[in-house]
């Protein structure tokens, strides 16, 4: 869908921001249990436009295999994760609109939770049939890079039995906190350091955006430099 089909500039497209009751509920859930998930959090037009942007990238073969580790430790491990990704950029107007909404959410969450969230980064994620991502955490204790993880789902016709659920676990042990189906417009938010999670194998193509709010860990102007 072309960017011109989106709402006029400045109009909210993150429906969560339009519902103060839902935003308060999300903040309370993050404060009390460390995670929240809500349906219809993204405007359907924005979901369709983002899916169109991802489809164009896929047609251009601009998605690449995701890996694990950073810098010199980066490697592709198909036994751990099988998704293909593309980092969002403000050079694309549709992606920029989503990033604008995440910036507005950052400001609201900072006011509600005093987390000191500094910036947001995100990538598209395509899980082809049978792809998965084994249990992991998005940030190690004390790393101070990723604070809140966000997943926005783009499949508008996901059905029970299609798989691809996001499973959230208690910080220690095997207790399952939630199994979140990847329904279009749904948004999941959880603490990056404290909530282990995995993506179960999907039986069809699964499309989403994975993103992270980070603290300001800059040194000499370089944000989160290698250590």
C-alpha cells in the first residue's frame, strides 16, 4: 500500500496512544509483571502499509538472515533462529511513520514509568514456514542497552493452528507467562533483561516488527559502542 494511503501527517496511527485507559493498563502491567500485550494497538491502515513495505523489500531480496552475537561474535545459527530481517529506516516514509509512533510511545512510557528510555531501533522480521527462534533474552543483566522489547504483528489473517506464537517465560524456571499469537495489529511489550522468550515454528509466512527501547549508553558521542 502506498504511503499516501496512510492518515494525514500528525494523526495518531498507534491506536494505543488514542486510548488512555489502555495505555494506563499497559504501563501498570509492565510495572507489576514485566509484560503486556494488546490487540488493535496499531491502526489497520498502518499495518497494511508496513506489510506492503516489507513485501517490497522481500521482492527486492533485501531481507537477510538474522544471526546472534555482536561485532566479532556475530554468527548465523540456523539451529537457534531462522528469521530474515531488515532494519527500519526513516528514508522510507512508511517505516518513518511507524518510528514516529514508537517515539510518541517512548515519551508516554517515560512519563508513566520513569525508565529513561532514550532511543528506539527496530527491524522487520520474516519467519518462513517452520522457522523459529529458540529461547533467549534480548539484553543481558547490566548491559544497559535494551530496556523494553516490542513486537508488532502484521499478519491480518492469522488463524489458530498457524503456530508462530511468542512464548514469554518467567525469569527463572520453565513457567510460561504468556503465549501470544501473531495477530495483525497486536503489540507485545516486555522487559528485555528479565523476560526470556522464544518464537515457536510457524506453519506459514509470519511477518512482524521487532524493536527495542534503549538507554543512552553513549561514549564520546557513539551510542552503545562495542565493549
